[in-house]
C-alpha cells in the first residue's frame, strides 16, 4: 500500500486573497510559505512558542455559524466573517480551515508601530557600531514601523555592557529585547537551562544562574538566534561587517554527524562559521567546537610546499618522486575518512591498480547525543560506499606496522592522517618508501620521503556521507596555498585517471550512487540506502532527533 505523506491543505484567506497552506501549520510559517512576512522577534520555528514580543499581532476571523442550525451564515452570497474583537499573536495561532487573516489593516499597523516604539524606549542608538548591524530584525522593522523620532522624554535606563556570559558569548544587555529565544534554547535544545531573567519592567535583565555560566558546546547557537545585537560571539565581536562577507555552504567535519554550515569569508580569509538549516540533519544548530575548525587553515604548522627528502621542490617534481616511490614494491595505503567521496573513489582505483591493502584509521570520541557523534571523522561511510574499504575502521595501524617489519610492505601512501599517532611510528616508516599527502606538519610528514600539500575542507569541493548515510556537498570557500592542487587532482595524477570522470564512474559502478552527480545535489543532500552496511561495527553516531517545538 502506498502512503501519501504530503500534508493536507486548507484554505487560508489573507487580506481577501485565498491561499492553500498545510493544515495545522503555525500561522507565521504558513504565511512565510506564501511569501507573506509577519514581523516577529520571539518566535523561532525550532523553539517552543513564548509569545513575548507581540510584534506578530494580526487580526483573525472565521465564518460565522448560526447557533441554532450550525450552518454558515451567508451575506451577499459569501460566508459572513466574524472578526475577533482584539488582535491575536500569529505565532500562537494554528492554521484551520476557513481562517481569515488581516496583515495590512490600520489596526495591525498601529500594533506593530506601538510594539516597535516600546522596544526602542531604552534601546541604545548604536547601530553603526553594533555587531548585529546588517542582520538585525529590530533594525529592519524599526525602519518600517518606527516613528523616526522618540516621544520618550525621560532618561534611558542603561543596562550592563560587555557582560561575560561564558567563554564564547558576550552580552550587551542594553540591546536585549527579552525575546527569551536564548533561554528556551538552553532549556529545550541544549538541555542546560543556565539562562534566565531577573528583576522586572525596564530593569529586567538576562543573566546566568548563580554559580553557572553559558559554557556548554552549543552556546553560540544563542548568538545565531538572537534577533538583535545583545548576544555576540566573543571570537567574532568587532571583527568584520557581515555585508562584506561571502557565504559558502559547507559541512562540519569534526564528526560524522555532518551538520550543515555556512562559511563566511572575505578576500581569502575566513572570519566565522555558522549553522545552515537542514531539517534532516541538524535543524538550525551546530556545535561550538565546529566553528573553530577554520583556524587550522592559517596554523603555523601548515604544509605549504611539496618536499622530497625534506627539501622543498615543485609539485611536479614531488609527484614524479611519489610515483617512483609507490612503484618500489608491495604498497599499502593509509586512507582517510576525512577525504571526500570523490577522493576516496580515486584512491580505491589506485589501490586496485597496485593491489594495495587499504587501512582506514578510526577516530573515536565520546558522542554528546546531539551533533557530535562517536565517529570523529566526516566520511567513513563514504569509504564503505565507494568501495575504498569493506570493513570497520581500523582501531590502529599496528597490523600494518607488523607487515612492514616483516618485509611484506615496501612502500606506503598516507593520506590526510598522522599515522604515527595510530601506531605507525617514525622508525617503522624509515623502513619503507613513504609518500604523505597532508595539510599540517607532523611526526609522519617529518619521516616521509615525499610530502605533498593537501587542502583543507574550506579550500576544496566535494561530498561526504554522514552517519545517517546522507550524501551532502561542500563547496570551496577560500583558495588554498599557492601552487597546491586539490587532493582529487593529486590522487588522480598518481592513479593515472581522469578526475573529471569520477562521478560518471561512481554513478555507473556504485549502486548506492546510481544516477547521482555530486555537483548537482540538493541543498539538504540525498539519503542513501545504507542497509548493506548496517551490520558492520563501524563507529556509530547517535544523533538526537530534535522534537518539534511545542505550542503554548
């Protein structure tokens, strides 16, 4: 039996025009789907409804019914609409059949203007120096509904500035409009109810509970959802105006959760990372730890040049030396779950050509039940899908080390991993001819015969398969070091294959990827069938399925 999962539609009348919207939807969301914006501050589609700000007041009506017969009362051939005597907040209204809404009436406009005037009574006039400028809802709505001049003659109530709420979040409380988004996030999503309001009226203040601070690994999500400039990122504070920054879609690579992100950059420099909405993976959230990954791009130990026997050389010379080293004898490949699907496929082709055994080191850590999984690599499932490996990730490389000691392996290719940390020590590497493709210097690169510079996830494009077997794309945000090639091209040169034909190969020869093209994936990715690998004991991510926001 085929089940239609599409939501049923009902008729919603907006300012005299009928629209079809999902039944039972929140009115704010339903109106947004038909291109009608309802101004709001406290409402967030992923949080419980609070109804604090009153900015979303609208006029509501419904067809009148005769009390005796329950029949719809008709007037001039149309149902007579009974309008509620007072405006209602749209955020706490659920769409129902026949609902009528007025968004542009004089009464609704007066409500919005009144709320805006009240919010600006004590608000500082510091938009030119506010970090939220360009992203501030209060700034936008005050331009549309503000008076342009204040009628308030008393002295403004100045609240605290530059208050440290935690190691990564700074509060400018004089800008806070008491929307409570941050309070609800910490309580309902992060499950660490550390924030709350104290005092009353104009002296109401956001603060942490005594003896606590906003220090959990999801604290910066409160900055993302703050509609004004009250909560700011200590790291990004006063660094850059957002309208100067380019936005690039990417993936959080700290674990296999695969949280969708946006990389904000300007002139080749990354300034911040924020979450990107994907309801199938991370809703609109991400971990704080994933926001700092961009700092590794300019780390002092970055591999910037190719080297052969510790001497800097051109990439062409290093590739020739690498090809000669890999042809020296029985080859083993230390692959990486940080490589993209495309890179892993080319590496699988190289392993097939050389008859090489492939090892994929595991990177395990404690999962947090949210968006940091136990598997601390973004693409081990990709290694399974592409045929790079058919087993669980290797706990370490001691088996490979034993084979090297026994003389069964004469050359080793190590991709994007510090093998010395996995049991393949420098003295063992000294017994073979080794080629290392790496982003940062390490014990492994110091012991390698040939070192080839690799690009970070921010400097190349590709796809990953997360722990739910969802195929997702990431794009290049900034250029890599001068002279360095993308990993895909480097591996393709070593394997002697055409890098441009990788997806044709994947679509034709990998059943799970049949008919797909990594360059044409939808923004939220594609769910693959992972049932073929369900019994393998690879590191399993345990993600929390965020519960729908409860209604007030």
